[in-house]
């Protein structure tokens, strides 16, 4: 796994540490609504293809990611935005990216 300097760490990495699942998940959150493939996640996240293959299975098992059947030769994925956990993660991530003024929401 590629090591990041502190100034290049992703938002989720700064909170939860630099494990591969967190890095892959943040890449998927940043590309929400898009369909991607294993190599695209690897390239965009800086993780190896084999690492992405391993962590994507964990995200699939949890229902956070879903596999899209486009081609028999290429596995493609997207966030499962119907999943309750995914919805919570999206809201949490959006708050990290664009913090709301809590006083205004009360």
C-alpha cells in the first residue's frame, strides 16, 4: 500500500487511519454515482490491484458496494446508495468535505 505524507492523507484516512478499506471507500465516495472497475479504483486510490480485489469483497459483503453486470470480462462496481450504512457514510463524508454550520441547522 502506498504511504501518504500527512498533508496528502485523505479525509477519512486522517480520522480512521490508512487502511486499504478506508482508502478504497473514500475513492468510491469521491466518485459517488459513477460506475468503476477494480483497476480504476486501484489507480485512483494508489492501492494495488490485489489489495483492491481483497477490500472490495469486504465492502460487497457489507452491502456498501454493489457489483454491476456490464460485461462478463470486467467486474464493475458502484456505491450501494440504497444501503443504510452507505447513506450514513455519504452524509458523514459530505459533512467532512463541506462542514455545515451546526448553529444554523438548529
